[in-house]
C-alpha cells in the first residue's frame, strides 16, 4: 500500500499531535504518583505523631505506678526492719542474711 504525499502530510501532523497527547498523559500519571507518594508520606507523619501522643500519657501513668510501688516497698522495708532487729539475725556489718532451704 502506497501513501500519497497529501496523506503523508496529514499523518505527520497527526503523529505530532498523538505524541503531544501521549506525553501529557504520561506527565499526568507521574504527577498522580507523586501526589500519592506525598499523601502517603504526610499520612505516615500524622500517624507517627498521633501514636506518640498517647504513649506520653501512658508513660506518665507507668511512672506514677512505679513511684507508688517504690513507696510501698520502702514502707514494707521500714516495717520489716524492726522485726529483723528483734530476731537478732544481723551479722557484724549490720545487714541481715537468711537462707531458706526446701527439700
């Protein structure tokens, strides 16, 4: 099949137009991908910040519980000290050692 010169002129114009359209479509796809990537990045940043906020509150609660436990341990130690002194099981350095064996 032969192409006449008139047809060839029309085809060359169409090729340029098709090339321009394809280039614009590719550019749109690249822009969409970049937009999606930036949205995912922003969402990741938001999620990481939103997760950190409750952890601070939880750490405060844990810290308060630890302080209460320390206070209760101190109270228990203070209560147990007089009992140990009554037993007379302290060694020369003033510390008491007890060993329990179960058979």
